[in-house]
C-alpha cells in the first residue's frame, strides 16, 4: 500500500517593541490557498524585558487562530461537498 506524504510549511514573523509583540502566522496549502492569522502579547510594566517570551505567547496565539481558521476551512469544504452542515470539530 502506497502512502502520500504531504508537508506544510508554516511561517511565523514577529514585530516587537519594549512592551508589545505581534506575530503573523502563514500557511500555504497544496490547493494554492493561504491562511494567515495574528497573535499579540503585551509585557506587564513590572516584568523584565524577555523578547523570547513575548514571541512564544504571540506565536502561540497566532498558531491557535491559524488552527481555528483551518478547521473552519475544512468545515466549509465538507459542507460544500456533502450538501449538508457538518458537526463542529472540537479541539
């Protein structure tokens, strides 16, 4: 039995200042579509400046939004193909 291997590459980009980190996640799918999502983190004024932590939080939030957008896209495709409304996939 032959199995197809498919890979997706997800890009994360960050913009930062002393108190805010913004992340953008992008995935390009084999069907040619792109899905983009955003995340944000804010450093509390009493916390030390740790850019890596802001990136992790903002990145995680962007990836979470990306996952939800992928689920929504899958539901739209199931519905379009089947002609009925699919049940929500819970994560």
